[in-house]
């Protein structure tokens, strides 16, 4: 199979020969099989005329074809061809009705793509190419059709029958019942959804800006009915926000969300019937952390926003995926920023981008946000398409300004409503609405890699001129040696000695709009006039472009920016640069066998952060958290996992010892409030808890029995998961063996009936810094609560270990690599998408020393040599070994 995997190119795109105006589906659901009857109203694509009628090639996989009828004439099997990917027919008319019946097996579908079962319910996942596992179809996003769907099933086992749109009929016969749903909006097959099960729902309503009442329903399995309030509130907030910020109103009379336990990703935006991973819907204080609450809010918003950016205006082909994903991530991150703390959200997003997307951009799977080739589209739901895609949209927002951007999106939605379009169409709408040329900007769509932006300064006190020279360079990526200069908006300020922003007055060449300068050349100098003293530049404020900024800041500059910059993001960034420098020096000491030392500047900076009561607690917590190990890997030439871990840990330890008093004061003050006030998932409460837990994690390094008592108290007597899980995490990483074991047992007993909490329990152990973590993970795979068939379990145990447990995964014996490869092979046939995702850490082999490289490569080669590799796994392994 592996060598039959083909590469698909954007340049080969052809409009479809046929269109499907109407799609009528009937599902008969049974325990051992499902019958799917499809009636397709097909006609030739008027835009593609030729003399002869072309063949009709319908996509279909794993379908048992029973009948084919064209315009009421049964077609016998001599008149069509079927292979494992398609059904080919020769039509004799320009328009006709094609009816097919197929038998499928959702009950044995472990790939969780197409129609499958999660626990006892039936559900679907069709994006990107899952619909072809349901029936023969033109399974491509530029074929948009009006769907009518009838579902018939056993009444007792499946009392709830749902599909897209509005329910228009229903009935009952003996022990079976049926319901018919109709979606008035044309849509591609990837947005089709079906659910059948024994579900309960919470109902609410939303009145739109034009006073239309929309029914809102969130369906869950009965035991989860008390965990949907947060998702419902998030949904209503999202609907209001999209009206206020984008002028977008919801368009059906009903909006439904269904939560399922077995789901390959977070959620799916099917028209009117979103299907969610339970982890992105269910949240209540006792079982979900603050982070989980925020994830629910963000994902609910993301899927809801797709109703316009994705569904009403969809993608022409899958190369355009970022058209809907980048834009929608930008929309949801702005929503979250408006609902919570804007600066904290920006910090979190940038930390994520730098750790994960920069690493992807520097690795074998690097691709532009609009790729020009792929083998398996499922492999392209990446941090590049999503998160870098969102950064590109953010830059457009910066370039056009709030009003200009809104004019652009208004034109985009108006011009392309009901169409399947391209990234070019999106940029053109923005350009047309603002009469601006975005030709050069579009290089961000076609060139992969993270540009480096090196900045040099010079100050002339005689002329009072300050010069900044920018040099951009983008390293080569697979199939792209040379890059053209990007348009890079740099939001900036020049700080005087008092820490105030000087007015920016540009002289000579270059563009300055507000506080944003535009870099367009490979090398470019900007001159600022009337600068009375040598300033400290604050560059790339708010992280205005996804680049690696290099500027030779002195330690004093960084300390100064940390305290004075009026851009919160850059204050945090200065703290990170300072910490990185301190850690990297200790990496060198560790490797040379020299004693490690704590930089006094860093300690002083942390002490003053802790002493400054005027600061936002969330900001203090962000600034006190050292850069993640994974990020330290990403910025290393050759990453040494043991040295990185030891250096970072050493600094944490020293800070803990030296600033113990201050940490304790913050801890106790915040813990006291937590004990008095009921939990709320609001920004101020979250900020307080994150500082409290940050302080606790430092304090636990001081080996003080009194701190252990505090930690145990927090573990046992918290009314919320944020505090309880933080305490558990600290215990698991502590030297207090018996307390740790007891806490793990108690936690499991307390939450054994809540799979999402048990996922956390697995993850905490997978991330454990105890030396035997791999053995523990292997043992936990045999635990009664673990099953490799459930993606959440795989992610929380295997994924957490391989991605986050740096020293455990990269142990020198190669046992971590071998373990991961074994799991990839086990999942390859069972669930190719999950198998392929799990591979990510192995694809980064070039980052490590020669010995580890060999060990990692050997595992990739072992996977490559295996029988029957899925296209998903094949593509990633193949590209990683090139
Ligand atoms: N559009 C879906 C992702 C589908 C992934 C298919 N392998 C979720 C989202 O981005 O909203
Ligand atoms: Zn999305």
C-alpha cells in the first residue's frame, strides 16, 4: 500500500465535471451493519463544457455496493467499475438521478472517520475525506449540495436522531423510529453529520440581532448532563461577539452540539450540528481545570465562528484549508482576548507558536500555510495551517487597521457567500475593500519557514538621529531553497530613560503607520529624528509578525523593558529572554561539568516582580514561568535534553530557595482567597489561582515539610480541579514517595467514573520527572481505565510522555523511541490519523546529538519497513527520512 500513495498537487486542480444539486440520504442503523441509500441529483458542471459526456467518478472507500440505479434503470455491474477508492460510470445525459445502496460497518470502524460508534451512540466525522466512507459521492469541498437525511433506528437504544438543519418529519413503526432532517444551505459533504443515541440535552435560546429566536441544544450522555453550562454560556457569548465584531448573524433556527468520547480531534463544525470531543464541552469546577474551561470556551467559539468562516464561505480544495482555519483561529483568539485578558492570551498563543510551529517550520514536514502538495490531507491539520495561518491574518488586521479589516471581511462574506473559494479570493476581497496592493504580502501564503529578523541600532547624538537596520533571512525548507523578502509589520516603540515612549518621527525612506513600520526588503534602514537620547527599542510589540527577532539587548535593557515597556507582551518577552540566557549559560556549565550558578539579575528581576503589588497577577505568573523545555529544545542548535532539564531545574531550585519568603506570602494570600470565595472561571480568579499554583510549584522544590503540609491540604481540601490537580502534579514530582502514591490512589478513587479526569491522572504520571517514567507509562497502558482505542487516552498517556517528558522520552538507551514506534505501529491500522500525529516527536530527530539521531532514525526506518502502512503514517515517515 505504501508505495501506491500518490502526491496531489495544487497546480493540478480542476473544477469538477459534475455537480450534485440535491443529496437525499437514508440510513438504516442496525447493530451489525448500516444500510445507506443515496439519491443524488447530478448534472454536468456548466463551467466545464466539452462535446463528450465525461465519466462520472465517485469517491468511495470500504463500501459494499449493493445496487446502482440511474434514472430508475438498474445498472448492472458490467456497466460500472468499482475499485477500492471509486465507482466509475458513464452517464448518457447531462442531468440524471443516481441512486445507490451500500452496506457499511460503523460498529467496527476504529479509525473514527466516516460513520462510527462512540460508546453506544452512532456519530460521524467527515472532514476532510470521511464522507466517502459513508456512500459513493463527489467528496470534494467545491461540490456543494442541499442535503435531506432520514435516519431510522431502534427507538429504545437510539431515541435521539439528529442531522444537519431542521427536522421536517418523523415517525414510528414497531420498535423502530425515524426522523428526516433538511439543511436549507448548500454544503460540501465534509460538513455532513449524523448522530443517533440515548442522549440528554440542555436547552437554551439566543435572540439574534434581527430578533430571530434560535434554539440552542447541547446533547451529552446522561451522566454528563451537569457539565454543560460553561459550554452553553460560551456559545451564547460567541454568537453575540460575532454579531458585534463581524456583523455575522446565525442563520438556522436551531444550533446543536453533541459531545462524544471517541474523537480524533477537538471538535467539528458540521452545519447546525457540531460534534465535539467531550474534552472540549464538559467543564465544571470540580472536574475541569481553568485551562480546560478556557479550552471549552475557545473551541465552542471556534466551531461556532466556522458557520461563516468555513461553512457559508468554504474552501475550493484542501490546499486552501488555512482560508477557514487560519481565519477562524484568529477570530477565536480575538474572542478569547475580549472575554479574558488580552495580554495573557497573546502570551499563551505566542509561546505555543514558538514552541510547536517554529519547530514544525524547521523540520521535515515544513509547509507554507497554503501547501502546494500533499499525500494525505489529514496530515495537514497542522500548527502551521492553524496557528501560523492565524498570525498571517493578524498581520493583515495590523496592516489594514480594525475598520479596514472589517470592510475587507464584509466584502469577502458578501462576495463569496455560498461559494467554495481560495486564499487568493480572501486576500483580494481585503485588498479591493481597502484599495491596497497585497501582492508581496501574499508570499506568506506560499513560502514556508520562519524568517529571522536581525536588527542593528546606531545612535548619533549630534544629529539626534536613531537608526535601525533590519535584515530578514528565511532558512531553506523542503523544496524551497530561496525565499523572497516578506512584508513584515513591526510594531514598535522607543523608550527614553524614564521608560516612556518617545514620539516616532521617521525621516527618509520607509513606511510608518501609527506605531508600525513595514519591512519589505531583505535589508532596510529606518531613521528616526528628534531622538534626544539613546533609546531602548521595544520591537515587535504584541508579536506583530511570526518571526525570530534578533537584537543584542543587554541584560540591563531587558530588565528595563521588563519593568517599563508599555506593551505587556514585550514585558513578558524581555523576562523570557533573560531567563533563556540564564538557562543557556547553565546548559554550557552542565555540559562542561562546571558548577551551575544562578544569575543574580534574574533573581533580582523575579524578586521585584513578586514585590510589585500593582502588577496584574496573571502577568506575574506568566513572567515567573521559565520557558518550557520544548521551547529550549527548539532554540538549541543541538538540543541536549539532560542538560536542558538540569539547567532549568537548577534555576527553578535556586529561585525557590532564595525567594521562598515571597513565594510563601503570595501562596498563602491567594490560597486564603480560594478558600473563601466560590470558584469562578473569570480572568481575575484564574489569574489568582495561576499565581498561587506557580508559587506552590516553586515552594515544593524547597524540601520543606511545612510546604508539603500546605500542598497536601490543597490536594485534599480544594473545591476545584485547578487547585487539586496542581497539588497532585507537585506531589507526583516530589521526593515524598508515600504521599505521592497515596495521592495517586486517592485521586483515582475519587474520579474513577470520570474519564476526562482520569485522562489528567494519566498525563500527570506520563509527565513525571521520576526516573522510571517509561516503565510507569508501560504499566499504565495495562490499567483498567486505559484503552488504545480512545484518542483522548492515547494523547494523555502516550502523547504526553513523548511530547512533554523530555528526559523520559529521550533517555539515552533509545527505549523511549522504541516504545513510541511500537505504539505508532499498533495504531497504524486501527486509527491512522492518531498514529500519524503521535509520530511528531520522532520527526524532530535532526535536533539532537548524533547518537540520539541514529536511534530515532532507526525507529523511523523500522516503521517504514512495516507492512501495510497507512498513507497518513507513510507520508510523515517518508518525509522525515529524506
Ligand atoms: N475542521 C475541524 C478539523 C477536522 C480535522 C480532520 N482531520 C475542526 C476545526 O478546525 O474546527
Ligand atoms: Zn477549525
